[in-house]
């Protein structure tokens, strides 16, 4: 079992939990939402937190988004729980999961604002943290790399994409191309067609490269596994059911998508999110 699981336990009840766009999740993972919309993180069956935007609502205008990010970081007091979470993540090298905007220009702005905050508050930079940086990206037709493994400081960081849009891993301050975690299904069915979605999900999981099963188990057993889920509940239920049934019988050992050691992440509508 990974060191931070042993050190921090399976929740954040004994430490700061944060609020708004910076919160402490299960297993010592700190989540930061720099995106324009809300996200929700789930672990197990009842550990759920909602990551609001820096402005507290969905932000479409890029200037408004940038101003909300600047203001939110400036308002964080030195003794705030959010600062304590980030400081603890640096000291203990526990994972920091940061969601960036999908728009390139806004992603660069958000990165500059966040890096300026780290420098000003902690005399640090993003490279001082064990960080997993992600953002939504266009679908790559015909590509099926739905599982990607990245090297964290303490252990592997694995992403499983179970939704209908692409996801990129953001390389900070490098010339490397951001690698893509491909959509589970490139021609995502209409939301109401649950039966077709179930069928397509089963087909996609059956087509998975067998090496992905060991990669997923490694993320669960000795690293961080993040599963990206569909936004709408009916689609999430269909995908979890179909993929879960097949992965529970995966060659080499069962993979339980409802395991409390998997962080399931999905975009959410503000109107349906809870504080």
C-alpha cells in the first residue's frame, strides 16, 4: 500500500478539508478546480465532494474567469484550510490533482495565476508538488488509449477515461506534447439511449488492451487511480454498470470501480450540485 494511504488514512477528518475550489479528498489527495465549471469527486459509495469554480458559478467569459481566479487566490488567508491543504501536500508529497481549463489561452492564464500564488504564498512552484494536471480535450477519432499511466513522485498515477470526451495530461513548463487519454466511446449515444450506451461501453471494455488491466490494478493497489466519468447521472450509472461487470471479471483479478481507492471524477451542473 502506498505511503500516503498509510500516513493519511482514507479520509480527511483529522485535518483541513477546504471548501469551494480547493478541497481535500479521500486518501490525502488535494483537489484544485481551475476550470470554468463545477466538478464532483466520488470515492467508494458515500464519499462525495463538489468542487465549485473560483467564482462560485459557471464562468464563460475568459476575462471574468481570470479575474475570479486571481481574486479567489488573493482572498485565501495564510491560516485558511485551503492553504493548509496545499502546504501539507508539499511537505508530505501527497497527490495534488489540478483541473485546468480546456481552452488553451485560459489554461495558460490559470497556470500563471496558480504558479504566482504558489510563489507568493509558499515560495514554491508546481514542480515542488506531486501533481496530476488534467484538462478536457477534443476526441481523437479511432484512438483507444483509454488508460494512461504517469510517473508520480511516490507512485504511479493512472487515469481511466470512461466518458465521451478526451482528456489531456498537462505538462507544465516543458516542450513535451500533452498526452491524451482517449474517450471510451468516440460516437457517444444520446443521453436517453441507455441501452445503446451500455452496449457500446461493453464493446469498448472488451476491446481494451489486456495490459491495461494490470495498469489499473497497480493504480488501485500502489498508486492513484482516477476514473473520469460522464457528466449525467443516467450515463454514469450505465457506464459504471456495464464496465464494472466486465472489469470485475478481468483476467488476472477483479477491478472494482466502486472501490474507495478509486477517485471518480466528473463535471457537474451547478444547479444540481450541493454545497
